[in-house]
C-alpha cells in the first residue's frame, strides 16, 4: 500500500536518518568516522537527499518534496494548497522518526561524548556566529537559491533528477553552510530538535529553542520569494 502521505513520511525519515546519521558519525566520540570533517558531512547529506527522493517515490509520493519549503514553494507556484498540510505533517513526523533512529543507531556513543553541543548538532542546526538577522538572511538566501535551482530543471523523481538534487544540496552545504549549518528545510531542524528534547539522550543539554525559529522561518520565507521569482520568469 502506497500513498503520498506515506511517501513523504518514509522519504523524510530516510533523509534524516542518513543526514543526521553522518553528523553523528563525524562528531560522536568513539565513532569510526569521528573527525571526518565538513566535506564528509555535506556529502552524506547530499546522498541522504538523493536516497530520500528514491524512497519517497517508491512509497507513493512522486513529488518527493521531503521539505516544507519545497511544499510551500510548489503551492505558491501552482496556487493549489490542498495537499500542503498533509505533506508538511508527514514530513515533520518522518523527521522525528529519522532522528529517533539516529539516537538508537549510535546509542552507546551519547554517553561517552562529553560535549553537549556536539550531541545537539547531531539533531539540529546552530549558527557559527549567533546573530539573528544575518542567520535569518543566510537561511533565507540559501533556500531561495534551492527553490530557484529546483525550478530550473525537469522532474526530480525520474532519471537523473534525484542525483541533480543531491548535487544541489551538496553545493549548498559546501558553499553556503558555514554560517548556520544550512537547514534549508524547516522539519530537518524542527523534527529532530523536538526529539532531542524528548529522547533520553545521555548527558544532553539544552535544545536551544531560542534559535529554533530561524531555521523554520528563514527557509519558508526564502521558499516563498524563490517561488514568486520563478512565477515572474
């Protein structure tokens, strides 16, 4: 049995399991990937997006948004908001599941990792320099670019589409990710942040809710502007 809701849910879960999984692999104490660095993380996230698209289409969502920013942009471009709510709910729940799987997968490593900030980074983003306006601008611009680039080629769910999206996310991470960790996806940040607050992660600290609005509002605003630009072309 397949459905668009199931496709968005499972695809986003795979995205977050692999994406936050590579962060945990690089940052957590005792992991075989410890110290792998930024290129490993950005590559892992790029591949996570590609695999998430394939899984999402298989489970019933040919649109394979996996990101409320994409869902909002598509609704603005088409004028059809009928599926937006169900898509975003599925994406949020999928992100929560994916981050829970990361916790289970790296279960022994949380206790031996002393740095609370590194543990939080395995779930959600944080700025390199904390300043609300520049942080918002970074997320806004990166997501606007994402939406415009996505609108510049054909269907993402067939042929080379998923690989092109992966390359786009890789480019965003390598070029633009140094400021805020390039959430560019509200549920990529919000879902795991919720689970960081809920799960019994050994030695965890604050979930940094004071920052949490930026990786949600920035991408949504950027997506809206990116969609409007595409509609004007």
